[in-house]
C-alpha cells in the first residue's frame, strides 16, 4: 500500500514508514533519546530528500519524546528544573542552527555536511559508550567494584560559578555547562534533525554526574520543546516539513515509545549503554559506507520542488 508525500514529492510504502516510526519510538522510550539520529538516516536511506528528512524527522522526535517524558514524569524520574535550564540553551542553539541550515542549503553543501556530521558524531560517541559499558559489564561479571571517587573530588565542571541546586537530581551544579550542553544540542537538532539525546544522555551522566535514573526523563523533556520549535521554524522558513510523512511517523512513534519505556526499566544501566552504543555505531557505519561506495547511478535528477 503506497501513499504520496506532497513535500517530498514521491510515493512510499505506508507500512515501511509506520514500521520506521514504531521502531524509532521504541528505542526513544528505551534509551531516553529523541530518535532523530535514527529516523533521519532511515528516511534518507529510503530516498526521502535530506532536506525533508531532517525537518520531518525532528517533528517525529517530538511525538516520541512527549510519550516517553509523560511516562517518566509519572514515575518521578524527570527533573523539571534541570530540564528548563537545558531548554534555555537549547532554544538559543536551535535558532543559530536553523540559520546555518539555511546557509548550507543555499550554497548546495547541505547533504554532504549532514552525512559527514552523522559519521563523525555517531562514530565517536557510539565507540566511547560501547567501550565504557563493556568495561562496566566485565567488572560486574568479575564482581569487581566500580572505581570509587575520592572524597571531595570534583571535575572542572563542578568548580564553575553560578551554581544552582537541583533537588530532584540531588546535585549542586553550575548552570554554565548545563546551558552550554543545551546550546550545542539545539544546533544539532536544527542542522541534523536529531533530538540530541545520543549526546545529551552520556554527557549528563559522565560530564555533569547526574544520576542515571533522572537523565532519561529530563533529556526527553528538553528534546520536546527544542524539536517542536525547530519544526515550526523549519516549516516557516525552509518549507521542508512533510505533514503526511510526519503524521505517520508520529502515530507509530507514540505507540512504540510506550513499550520502549517498559523494556528500558528492566535493563541495567550498563546494558542500556552498550545497546545504544552498538546502535549508534551501526548507523554511523552505514552512513560512512554510503559516502565512499560508488553509487549504482552516478548521475541523478532531483526535482526542484523536492525539499522546497
């Protein structure tokens, strides 16, 4: 069964699109990521124009993130105060990112830039997460305790000024790295069509030392508003959001996220990080192969209307 996408200007199999949305929604709820780092490459692999894939993928992230965040809010694993500080930086970064997106599109380098960003970020972050989680699982198998932190020991992040107390997360932390993290994620959301959870989650755990049980819900909370803002502005400035495609992805993503949260609650932290690391690496590897392998058709014709 096929359906026509008016903005992408092509016909697609509706069941494949629904399957993509459900799978990404499931992973969003399980790992606490928006899922944009998966849905955008998947859409590109399915021959959706990259401009449409980025803008519409961000829209799907909103639905999956709302579904997952509500579940975490009910379970008390969402720090609203911390999420609000992240949001300040996120909205600022998204505004800059949309300007960069428009500039790259005008000079004709958007597709290549998006692919290179994905390969670099996914390869680096996926590799680091997988290495750390495998070490943690090996220590657990040998019943070795984790390396204890020295009393009173803090990283440079904890010595920064403008500190604020986040009671839900039980930390006393400067708002500077929190806003900076949100700012960086906001840029990536606009340029890559991602929620940024694949960067935010490990950064909050390892850099900011925020408890893992609060990180997932708080990450999804910030993702909701930044991706929603990005979607609206992209639709108004670049006319690249395909409503039909977005609706199909949203419906399937909401359903999948509910089941993902339930499964995620049953796995240990290091297991979740290992699975996410493998997933991130797999997507990055697939994009890297696409960049270096000679395509079957060296020349292609792109309709001017696609991605308008």
